[in-house]
C-alpha cells in the first residue's frame, strides 16, 4: 500500500489533541474573564477589555498549538473548514482530509467536555454557556457575512505568507494576531467562531444551538473562496501546514510528490 493511501492515525490524533486543548483553553478563559463570580471579571472595566484579554489568551493558545511538536507534525489545521480548503487546493489526500475533520470534531467535543468536568456549572450555565458562538443583536445574516469575511481573510493571509519563504516561519504568529484582532473587535457580531467543530463543541456542552447553520456554512465557504482566488493567481502547490517545517515528517508533501506525474484535477470547479 502506498504511503498516500494509508490512514495516518498519529496525525489525526495530534489534530484532535490540538483542538481539544484549544477548546479547553477557550472554556477556561471565558469563565475566568466572563463569569460574574470571577474576581478577574469583576476587576475588568468593560466588554472591550474583556474581549482584548480573551483575544490575547487565544492568540497565545493558537501560536503554542501551531509551534508545538504535535502542531509541527499535523500542520495544526484545527478546523474542518481549513482542511476542506487545503483539500480543494490538492494539498491533502481525500482520505486524510476525512481523518482530520473527524478528529477535529472529536477533539473539540473532548476538550469542552474535559473543561465542563473541571469547571462545572460555571462553564455550562449562562452567561458563559460553554463559550457558545451565537449571532449578536444584528442577527444571523450579519453573523454569516462576518464569519465569511473573517475566514476569507484568515486563509488568504495563511496562503500568501506561507508561500513566501522569508515569511513562512511566521505564519503561526500571523494566525495568532489575526485571531486576537477578530475576538477583540468582531465578537459582538457573530461570537467569532471561524470553525464548525469549535461551534458544535460549545453548542453540545452549553445546549445553545442558535443559528448553527451560520457556523457550518460561512467558514467553509469563506475559506473555499480564499482558496479559489489564491489558486487562480498562484497555481503552484504548497504545504498544508500552518507552520511549514520541512524538518518534520509531512504527509501533505509526501502526497503531493506522489502526484507529480499525474494529472491534477481542478477540484475547485
């Protein structure tokens, strides 16, 4: 059996671990910064300061994930929409894309579940509601537009920065900064998800299913649109890692090398 046709279970497990840790961190900081019984929450001046600190916390979490040993190996997609977009670019095998997406959903559920066991009702009940992502007062369609725009911008940055050898090692830092800015300024519009697996995990734990369709459609469509535009201008292949590190085993590069002498289907049409 060729390498590209195998299931790469260690890589899938690392994706699950990465999103699990991200969800645990999101739950812990949401409770610390937002629960009325938290001394930290009481000391904050208002929502903007709370969102800025949450953005900083999740920025550090994202960067730590991307540059961790497991993130350097799996590529730290941590998001089914990201994996889907890389598949559309021909950078990941279909089998591995399925494995990644299943692992991401499982990891998100496990991470929020672990946080719920530790934090109990403080996390699950209102106002935290397991860090659920729901549309703001402007409604679901505004939330859809915001989620689409954010994912389009985020993946566009990732593709362009990672394609520039001089800048590629800093891709993870760019991701972290972008996530922090979105949490700080966009959160009132959509709850700042970017990620169907992240939203589903919080919805299951917090029993809050408001406009779930927004978070299952806008992020994949935004990232697919970014991939479509990028491949029209930069047809060359590239790695599907958030931190392109050629010193670490890469299932994406191995897959693409195996297809060098094969016709490349236009999966975006």
